[in-house]
């Protein structure tokens, strides 16, 4: 019986080991076909806070990342050259006819292999026909970028990044297949195709009789009819795409801000970098207060009078023969002002309330500097009154 139980246990253990090995193989699979599910994890998990102005500025100036619509650039880049073709049509047609006439009249005289004039004339006519349109297209492209993002120039996006060679496939598939941006672009492409197809259908349908009779008309009329139809197709299509680019621009701005969202920890770290670590600032503030307290105890006994606001500001002044004028020994605001007043009372330094003078001296005169001449008259009167009060106290034996 015991042997049977042992044998059964051995068989169960062997079956369990086989099951575990099969499960492990099923889970891990061959290394070449293994796909980590973490690839499809959200990269922006925890990024729930709106981006700060510092984050947006760094993305713009350092990384060249801005919110812009490529559809707006494309629509303007199509509309402006199409309008240019419409207005420059007589000029372009005249140059084309001159070029054709030049080559046909000299077809039997010139050899393209030997006569350099053939290529030179071609370059001349090509420049006349292409350069105006290329210049207008360049201006349109610059204008469409500037109206969206202003002047931004950076070479950082051109820098080498190893992750571009071996990308994160999970992030790639998530961005291209399973994101709001990909879904929006998919429906946008369908709308674009519908716009181009619809405009072409209605324009051709409206001129179907003219197009059907082109075979019996002269060449000039045929060329101008087809060219006019093509230009109208470009202009109407560009106008509709321009309207479509407005919601696309709003969507791109929303996606841009979404991509820059920050976690709470990132905001805290950025605030520390911008403003300094709060603990360090607190220690510095405490140390500064200690130094000020030491300075007050050293300098206040030399003061002749303390001018107060009465509670917000306190300025201790000293005046001695041989000095250029009254001098500010110490000054303080709020808590420090109260400390100066308490210490002045302990040291029997007169305290005089004069709100305008205290505020002005605190704002305009630094510690150790002389008081401006415009305040001397008021200070002299205060010092006279203080000296008079001291005389009365001395005579009274106080």
C-alpha cells in the first residue's frame, strides 16, 4: 500500500512538472517571437497635470516642439501657388509659346549634343516659368508656419538619437494604431479624399459638354479650357482643405498640450529648480534672520532715533558730527520691525512715529547708506525733539 502511494505521488509530481514546463513555454514562447506586454503600457501614466510655462518654453526653444497643423501648411501651400498661377497665366502662357516657337523654328538647325545654346535657352525659360512659382510657394510655406508658431529655429530635432534606429515597438504601435491621433488622421484622410473627389466630380460635371467638344476645337481653346478647369480644381480643393485645417489645428494644439502633461513630482522638481529647494530656502532665511539679529544688536546701540510706521516698518538712524548726514544703521519690516522696536526700548533708544518718513526711508535707503538731502529737514526736526526730550529726562533725573 505504501509503495502504491509512493508511486502515485511520483506520477503526480512528474505530471505537475510537465504542466509547469508547458505553461512556462506557453508564457515565454520562443525568444524571437516574444513581445513584452509592457510595450503597450501607457507611457504617460501619472501625467495628469497641465504643463507649466517653463515646460512649454523648453519644448519650444530647446527641442523645437510646437503645436502646428501640417494640413494648414499644405492648404496654404496649395492655395497661394494656385492663385499665383491664375494671375500669372498670361505671362506663363506667353513664355511657353515663346519657348515652343524658339525650338520648333530651329529644330533643323540646332544639335542638342553640340550646341550649348539649346541648354542655355532651356535654363532661361525654365527660370522664367518656375522661379516665380517657387518663390511664391516658399513665401506661402514660411507664412503658414509663422502664423502658427512664430519664429522658431533649432537644430536639435536633427540630432542623432539611437532610439530612432531601434524604436520601442509597443510605443510605436500604440501611437500609430491605438491612439486618438491615429484615429483622427484616419477619418481626416477619408474626408480629404471625399473633398478632392467631390470637387473634381462637380467641376468636371459642370464642364462636361465643353470637355466633350474639345476634339473639334482649336488647340489654344483646348489648352485654356483644361488649364482653367485644373486651376479651379486646385483653388476650390485648397479652400475646402483650409477649412478642414482649422479643426485639425485645434486638435494638434490639444494633443501637443496632452503630450507635455506632467506628473506632480515633475512639477515639484521644476519648482525646486526655478525657485530653489524650500528646505534650503528656509535654512537660508533662518540664517539670514540670525545674522540680522546679530547686526541689530551690534548697531542699534549706536542709533540716535528709530523711525517707525508704527507697526510695519522701523528704521534706525545715526547722526554724528563729522558724518556727511544721517545714516541708516538697521531697518526692518513686520516681525523684524517689532524686534527693532523692542530692542530699542530695552536700550533706551528713542522711537518716533512718522509713517511717510519710515516708509520712504525703508524703500529708498539701504543699510549703511546716508539719507538723501530731501529728508534732512524732517530728520533734523525729529532729532531736535529727541534731544529736547532727553534734556527733560536728564533734568527730571529719569
